[in-house]
C-alpha cells in the first residue's frame, strides 16, 4: 500500500469502521450524515435501518451487552443526535462500550443555528465517556481509532464522534493510525489494569480471616470477562456470592454458593447476608443506592475490599479498607494466587461453615414466593415468568424493560451463563427491551432472545418490531400487561395511600393486532390453560418475531422491597413471610 | 462560594485547595472541566487557564472549595476526562502563587494623592488616570492582593477584577540549573 490513496471523509469513516472489525451497525440517515451512507452501500458492514434513532442506540447496547464488543450506531445531526441522548446516557450509566457516529452541519455553518444544527458534543458531554467534533477529513481515522480504544478499555462506555457534512465530503490521503499513534494522541488516558500486589495480598489475608464474607459481584465482572476467575475464588473459599442486577449470570444461579440479587428488590437472603457480613468483597460493583439502601446503615460491620477499574469508584460511596484499582479478571486471578500461596504457607481459613449454614437458613426460610391466582382470576406475572423460564430453549438470552416486570425477570429467571441477561440498570430506561432484544439477536442469531416487557414500556419503542420484521431479526416479546405503570402504581399504593395518579393504562391498544400490523405473530394469553400452548407456539416460530401478551393481575406487587431511603435491615418481605421476620436477625 | 471566610473572601480558607491540571490543548477542554464540576456539584472558587510553554498543552489552575466534596473524589473524577494529562495538588507552603488585579478607584481631591501613595507602597501600577478615578493594577501573592484591595476599599472601588490565581511548585533549590526545563509539571 505504498501508493497514495485519496478518499472522501465518508469513505475514510466507513473504511475505519471496517478496520475496527465492525460487522453490524444500527442507524437512520438524514441530511448531514448523507455522505456517509453512500460508501456504506459497498461496505461489508451490515446496516440495520431503525424506525427511531433511540432504537438504534439501544440496539447497539443490546449487541454490546451480549458480545462485549462495542455496539455502533450512526445517525444524523440535530433531532437524531438528541434522540440518541437516552441510549448514550444508558450506556454511560451501565458502562456499555458503544461508538456513536453523528452527522453535523458543515464547519462553516456551525454556530449559525443552521437547519438541524445542535451542539451535539455539548449536549452529550456529560453522558459519554468521551466525545469529539472532527474538523478535518484527515483526522477521521484517528478519531475512530481513539473512539474504539476509549470505548472498550478501562471502564467501558459510550464515545460519540461528531462529523460535519463537509468533513465527510472533503478528501484526504488514507492512512490508518498505529497503536502507538493512538497512545501518543491520548497522553492522559492510561487505564490501570494490574492491581497493586500489596493490596492483593491484603485482600487475600482478609478473605481468609473473615468469619462472614460475601462476594458482591457487579457488572464489572462481566465487562472484564472475570466470571471464571470469580467462580474459582468463590469455590476456593466457599464464600457466599450475590449478583447485582448488572451481574446476573456472572455467577450461576444454580450454584450452591449463589444467593441471587441484593438490593431494593433483592432476595431477603442476599440483602441480609450483606447486612450481616464482616467482609464484603466488591468486584466490579459501585455501591449503587439501589443496592445499599440507606448508606449509613448498610453492612455496618463489614470491612470492604473494593476491586474496580475506575479509581473514582473507590470511596465514592463507601470507604474501602482494601482498595484495588484494576481489571477485575486480572485482579481476581491474582487474589486466587495469593490465597493459594497463603494456604500453602500454612495460613488457614477461618471456619465459615456456621456463616454458610446461617445464610442457607435464610434461603430456606425466605424463598421467592407469590400467591397463585384464584381460579378465574387473572394470571400472576411471576407464574408467566416461571412458565417462560421452564420452556425456554437452552442458551436463551433474556432482555427486560424497566419496572416490575424487570424485577420479576431478574428474580424468577435462572441465569446460569454470563451474557444471558440484558437490561437497563443505572438509568432505568423504559422502552429499552424491544430494541435491545433486536440488537442482542443480531449479535447472537443462534440464540433465542426473549424480551420481557411491560405494557407501558412496550408502547414506548414497539415500532422497532417493524425493523425486526424487515431485517429478519426475529425476537420474542412477552408483554406482562397489567394495564398500569405497575411499579409507580405499587409505590402509590404503598407510600401514597392508594391514591393512584396517572398510572392507569387500561386504554391500551390491542397488542395482538398491533403485533400483526408490524409483521409479527401476536398471541394473547388470558388464562392458565392457554399458557403452555402459547409459549410452545412462540418458541417454535423462528421465521417471524412473536409478541405474546399475558393479561396479568393488576395489583401484584414486587417483594421483597426496601423502601427508598430505608435501611436494608427493614426490608419488606412477601406478606406471607413477614411472620418469620425474626429468622433474619 | 464558601461563606466561612466572609471577611476575607480571597484568603486561604482551609476549604480551598489549589489544583493545577495539565490538559491537552483542544477545543472544548475547559467546557469539559467546567461541566464536570457543575454536574457533580463541585465548587470552583477561581479558575485560570492558558497554554503552557508546550503549545499542545494548557494548564488550568483551579482553586476548589472542598467544604462539600472530598478533594480525592474531585481529583479522581477530573482525571477521568480523557483530555486531562496530569493533576497536581499544590500545597501553598511548597508552591509559588501569583494573581493579578485591576481596580478603578475613586481619587478626587485630596484622596488622589493618598491613593497614589498606597499604590506606591504596594508597587502597583497606575494604568489610567481619569478626572476623579484611577485604574490601578497589582500582581503578587493573593494575600498581598487581599490586603491592597482592603485598603482601596476605604477610598471607594468603582470596579475591580481579579484573574484567579496561577501557581507552580516551588523549586527545591531555586538556583538549580535546568530545573524549569522539560515538559510542564
């Protein structure tokens, strides 16, 4: 390649994306990004044409969730860029690697309030890990390389590259920056990956010396591909494990050491194990308020080992006794080594069998539960989830929206494989599941992708099922239709004296007809007798997307629950278990 | 702004720490720093920014108010900005600090001579002379500017502006050869 090759900025963009091994991108063209869509015609990259830019962003996220590779979205300027703000923020909160390309008005028009102009880098500054307005065609390859490097290293996150129309149209001499070029261009960006050896040894000692240890896994375990290393550590020490909403699947639910999800709607066992622990080993977790409840009374007796690749997470919420900045997999592998060395040197682990039998006692006393529906009454959402779970083909990926159905999904599903759970944790974006499921399915065509959605969520982004139908990306959507904004309704019932304000969605559309209008198969399930056949039918259809509407009980609530601002000690149990509360002491 | 030191707003409150932040000299970098402070609810007391001896880098000197947020968190969050290359917290005892002030002061009748006298004592410069006002500039350590401003206030300050402080670490031995060379520290 000694011959000079002259490309337009747009051609350089598409070639740069190819060089980054992008296989699929999600987007929707418009005025300023038009030049980039022309060379795309000849590209090896598959482009999925969405119906709304927000959908493109969530699809890119779904892709990234299940592959660990950066999801790519491309949209135009102005309203398209602002429609992308929600997915960017969602990806930022959940540390999802993502690269977003936006069109911008020509450099000469920037600042003039031109048609479809907005300050995209200004607007997205606080919801991206980094963003960049590229002012010269020759800078495009480096900007793209930087974007992928930044999105995927350190704590992953979304990066936006804003490209003015004339920059896409101008020509440049093609060149592809080397790794050194990228590093040199980012002198302030050197993520720490290797943990401090002294801290690692401290952590190992503490793990061996603790009477009531808990491994507290966060999404960072999955980002760092640390699931195997974490399992080795847990099994070596027989330490109880809890998996946060972002870490579901990072440790198998069917493992004897797994006690499920902690937090506001966690299992009583996971919540209480953390409260009573004398050591919390937080791995890629960030002490989110939904996990800690009232911080002042969170795990009061616990020493903290905090492993996180982001130094700013150390001490942000809870001061760690042993802070370790580094890549979760590398650090945990080193901790395992250090523990083995200490054991070989004759250090013995404190006997934690009394602790484990105590935790197991809670697990026995406080299983997840719900009351079955009365004959003739509406279905219970938990019952639908159990049915879906038990009939799900192997390697099913579960995606959820946000609300009650999300919590029931996380609680009642069994996640035994990493990367089998996709949801919007930090931002809590209603409408996430339909497009995220499409992105996940595009990444994993071999897997069955079920999205559990609420009737409120579905109405926010359902139009992307048109995308699914036309692109042949076949997903399965289960709507748990309780004709309410269910989680808000639950709060109004519990904390606002049953004064229901603007939560009634009973004027909902005919979901079956709507599904059919979008090229999907629509199925409605209203009684327990219909459920098995409906799910079997849904699972057997592989040439179209399927929407199954389950008409579920309106007033079902999610339990356990730690009310906002309350201490985790005051978790509200399922009403049928409240009389056993003493066992949690 | 901290109200703890209300009588001496520019004085060295123990809530004020100096950070010098070396950043890549790129468009929007100041906006990134400012919006980080705004988003996370950190308080900037004063801020000065200019390119360094190497045109690829700028140095931002920020006096932060840490009455609400621990300095450690501010530094760590700042360092997450991709354009931030290095952050140094300067201990006032081990750094040299300078600030510039310009002030227009009432100076009519008898007062004119007294204002000129005060300016002379502080080695301030008179930049402009009006019929009944003088515009004066003074650079020096922030404490010196505080004292000067306090004195001028007695004569009536019409308008004044301070730059916010800039600072560099003190050299271990000031005469050491070549100590100031090399990339910005």
